[in-house]
C-alpha cells in the first residue's frame, strides 16, 4: 500500500512524503512550483503523444483499406460496369479508371497526413525526452515517467 502526504510550504514549494510499507522509512521529496509545472507539461505531452499514436494507427488502417480497394478494382473485369465510390456519406458511380485515380489521390493525401503526424509525434517525443532528463536528474528514482505496460 502506498501512502502519499502533501504539505504546503511557502514560496511555491511542496513536500511529498512517500511510504511504500508500514515498516519502511518515509522519504521526503521537495517539489518546487517550477518542477510541478514540468511534471504537468510532461503529462500533457504524454497524453498528446498517445492521441497522435491512436490517430496514426487509424490512418494506417485507412491506408490499408485504400490499398485493398485499389487491388480489388485492378482485378475487376472492364465489363463489370460502374464502380460505386463513397464520398462522404454518398456513393457515386464512376469508371474503373476514375475510381483508381480517386483512390490514388486519397492514398497520396493520407500518406502526406501521416508524414505530418509522424513529424508531430517526433516533436512531442523530443520535448518529453528533454523533460524526462530534467526531472530524473532532479528526482531520481522518486519519480516514474515511464509508460505503463498494457
């Protein structure tokens, strides 16, 4: 059982007392307001990184669907007739060549969005790494900034 006690100190300083077990000795960790701001910023960046990761996963799934649709259209016979192509919530009928062009255009746009998203993820990860270095240098093993294993 982990017990945490927070006491307020003047000039934006706080102390957190950690006790892992009843028989272990307590350790005090002094946290300045500046340090708390860094911890909060790290938490916000971590949440943003997880959102970006989920969004990238969704885009990768969409890209796979576009590639599968493109492969299916290539396998169709020319005499198959018009192909329904979804735009928003409506379907339009278009030729095999036009559907292939539209899919290619969608694929290119999605790949560009994924590159932008990966760039944003790298920026967030870099900022998190900088904050992690600063916080571990100050607090050592008294702080855990690693992602939980799922």
